[in-house]
């Protein structure tokens, strides 16, 4: 019977691979998305998935500093989505006038 730590490592590696493939699929959606709102949603989704991927890698590698990087990336991701949303709203308001 396999060891619990071996199963845990396989599960973490599988989830990291799944997140990587999911990020790639989301980036394909961003390039094919016809509207700016699609791209903003994808930016938020990719940011969240990268945060989870960094957290999974922190558990796999066993390094605590990656959790700090994860928090910093979360703040940057949130601010980038806010800035993208703001620029789309300004562009939309400018075209209506």
C-alpha cells in the first residue's frame, strides 16, 4: 500500500498540472474573446489560478516565502483587474458622449 505522503505529493502535482492546463485554456479564451469584459474576467481568473498554483507549489517545495509571494501577487492581481475595469468604463463613457 502506498505511503500517505506519496499520495499527497501525487495529488499536489496533479493539481498543479491541472491548474497549468486551466490557465492555458483561459489564456486562449482571452485571445479569442470578442469583448473587453471577457478579457477582464479572464485576467481575474488567471490571477486567481496563479495564486492557487503558487500556494500548491509552496506546499510541494515546502518553502514558506512562497506564501508571501502569493499574497503580493494577489494584491497586484486585484489592482490590475480594477485598472482594466476602470479603463473599459472610461472608454465606454467616452464613446457615448
